[in-house]
C-alpha cells in the first residue's frame, strides 16, 4: 500500500488527472476479492492481500486530491471535508454488522466477497458524473 501511495500520488499530479486512478484502484479492489472466491487457496489469499493493498494505496493517494478538487470554494472546503470524513467513517462503523448479516443470510464468506465486489463497482461508477474532477 505504501509503495502505491508513493508512486501513484506524484504520478496523478504529473498527469493532472484523478478519475483514472480512482477507477483503476476500484478495478483492483474488484479483482482482489475474486481471487480467493475463484481459487480457494492460501496463495489466493496472499494475492488478494497484495492486490487489494496496492489498489487501496492508489486510492488513498488520489482520493484527498479528488475531494479538494471537488470542493470548488475554499471557504466551504472544511465543510466538504467534514462530510467526507463522515462518509468514510460511517461505512467502517457499519461494516462489521453488515458483513455479519451478509454472511448469515447469503451463505458464507463467498457471498461477502461478491457483495464487496458489487459495492466497490458501484462506488467506482459514482465518481463518473462529477464534473469538477478530471
């Protein structure tokens, strides 16, 4: 994750674009859980960890810059970051309960991986309509 933060942050700054990095990181986060879902091995869990770590590192490197670019007025930037903080913290607080429900209702960890892929794909698509971020 740290390597991707160090590499993709400056790369994003150099090319002046954020959306491609967010979409690429989201694709990585969609591919990662598919590995243990398909292969059912210890090696696939290691691959999952590596790919998801790289994807999340890329996301973290460009997300704050995307958020700042999406907040047009400097005087409202603090308000925007407050909303974004809640948007980042709330899912982390709810995730254990939602994961337990998915595992119980849909039949195990395989279902959790599928739900994760669907939610990440939805999140990746949600950045497309934002016009203030390239």
